[in-house]
C-alpha cells in the first residue's frame, strides 16, 4: 500500500466496534421509517422482500464497505483513493465515497430536525406524566399518555409542533449540540463511550416495549399485518387496503421500497461503515462482524414493528398511517393503553438513543475527512464548524415543515415552507426542502452503493479482497464475490431505474 497518513486510532475492543457499527445502523430508520414503510407496503410482503434485500444485497455491500475502510485505514474518501492507487487505477473512484459522505451530511441536516421532534414528544409525555402524578398521586402512573386530553388533541400535537418554528429549531439545536459534543471527543473518548452506554440501554428498553406490546396489544392482528403473507390485496376492518405479493411483483414498488429501506437503515452508500471500518483491528473477524451488524439492524426493525403494530391495532388506529405513525398514531395509542404514559416515554427515549448513535456516525464521516486534510487542526473545531453548517441547513429544513396555511385559513409564508426547490422535475414535484433532500438521498445512497459494488467486485483485485475480508472458506469468498459483482449491481441498478424513471412515468400516466 502507498505510504500515506493512516488513522491509527482503533476501537478498544471488538465489542466496541460492534456496538458502534450497530448504533450507526440502528436509528430512526428502524423505529420511525421501517414500521410506516412496512405499513404502506403490505406488512408481511414488505418484510419478505426487505430480508431478501438485506441478505443478497445489503450484507455483501456492507462487507465491501468495511473491508475498504480497514484496508485503506483512512476516511472513506481517502481509503477508496488509496486502494485505487495501489491497484493502479484512477483515484476518481473516490467520487463514490464523496457521494456517500455528502449524502450522509445531507441526511444529518434533516435527521436532526426529526430527532428534535422525538425530544419534543419525550418532553411532552414526561411533563404530562409528572403533572398527572403531582395532581393525582402515584396511581397516575397507570394512566395512559396525555391523561385528560382527547384523542384529537393528542393527534393535533404534531401540527402544533410544526406550527412553532422556534420550538422545532430549539430541539434541533439541542440534538445537534449533543451530536457535535460526542464527535468532537474522537473515537475512543466520544463515540465509543457513548455507544457502550446507549446501545445496551437501547436494547433493554426495546425488549421492555416488545413485552408490553405483546402482553397488552392485539398481537394476533398486529402479527398478521407484519408477517402475514398475502397473494392478493386485502381490505382491513377500517377500510385500509394492504398490498399483496402479486401486486408487489407487478408494479415493483414493494421491492423498491424494501431496498431503499435496507440502504437507509443499515447506512449503506453513506460512507459510514467505511469510516468506522478504518478503525477496525486487523484481528477482527470482518465477515462475522458484518453479519452481526446486518442481523442486529434487521432484528431491531422487525422488533420495532412487533412493538408498534399490536398497540396500534388494539386501539383501532391506522397501521398504514405513513410518516405520521410515530408522531400521531403512536401517541394516540399510548393514550389509550394502561401505563401508556410510562411506556410512551420509554419509546421516545429509545428513539432518541437510536437517533443519536446514528447521527454521530453521520457527522463522523465528514469530520474524519476534514481531519485527514488538515493534520494538527483540532477535531473539536472541525466538528463544531461542520455541525454548525448542518444546523443552519437544518433550520431551513425545519422551516419547510411549517404549515403554509394556518388553521384560520390565513397564509403563513416563511419562504422555505412554500419553496419547492425542484418543482420542475416530476420526481420531486410538490416537495418542500426537507422532503426533497430526503427523496434525493433515497436515490443517492443506492447509486453510491452501486459504485461500491462495482469498485469492490471489479476494480479491487481478488488477492486484495480475499486477504482483507478473510472469509473462513474459499466457497464463502466466491459466493460473496458473485453477489458483489453481479447480483448487487444488477439489483441496485434495476431499483434505481425503477424509482427514478419508471415509477414517475407510471404516476404521471
């Protein structure tokens, strides 16, 4: 390998790396995005496609990103450039990591806003619980969330939050400040210490919520919705239509959503895993680590569905409520459940833990590159500057979510809530800034993953990838190489073409 400055700071243990990598993968993509995407795409049908996408595409690409990071021992961009140079190839291949790193930074700008909503709901439920205990004594713990309020009032809390830009920006600032403070302390002093505390707590709280949901919710209907395999569309009792297997095959939407969720949830294509992989020990079993990360991420998404859907069905709410499932449907569900306030608070604290472990990885990807370009420059200053830029873009994202029309019908023009940055492109028609950036990263990450598969499968030599990955047998290496060279590029490419070309044409027609 060419002699360049390496990032020699390693994780203090194999467990620390696993917790950090799982933490970067497990986030709002599991607790917020997975349940509503599953709900919108037919539950069990989506889960089947999702697991297949993880096994056949997500896991091979994850292995590729980790070995690129560990081989290069630099930032994601630096590692790709270094490996390409050692292979006698153009360093322009590093554009793949540039794409992923910029995509990660863009995600952070709106991820922090949504995480701010999580903090806001935790504060609202916690304040309501404290007020109820002060008024009615310890017995109030057994009550539902937001005791004494109507269901419509609970549902309206999201609208009230979005209509209050100052409150949104405040919680966005709190979340971003915590993220910057952790990243500024480095791998061992900040990120590693944070994940070794947050991730075990996360899994304990998730287990508590699953037990609560199964024991008090309608697990039969919730489980059938999440895991039921339906050939044809089915109409639920509330009139909702959930998709069947045949529809998913005909229009391709379920497969596209499943792959997009796999990339978003695991963090593929975003330079996160290559960045963390650069700090892996040479003695660590890379394939086993990748399997643990992918398995843990998939398990959390499915467990989140088990924790959410039985509660939703128990109180007769809409399981396919879309992005509002977490911020409108679930608070209403916790309101109607025994001990709903306690478990509602646990859920949103759980979501905060998941969000912060992912956000530090999103910021670390770009921080590592800037630190690499400016040796001697304090990491603290780099993290503050990058976090500040992300915060300012996040303010625009937050303002874009403020309703343009008030309840009394008057118009509220804050520019960003009426600005459609890509209105002229059918794919982004009608989208305000946050929605546009979210939709853009849904395309950018698979493209970066596509290039990663080409680079790892066709540019990196067989001897280098075989040596660095260290599969336990030649057969497993050949299986991975076949998937990364053929299945991953073809599968990712097909979904990219469908989501960017075919789907918009079908919608227009």
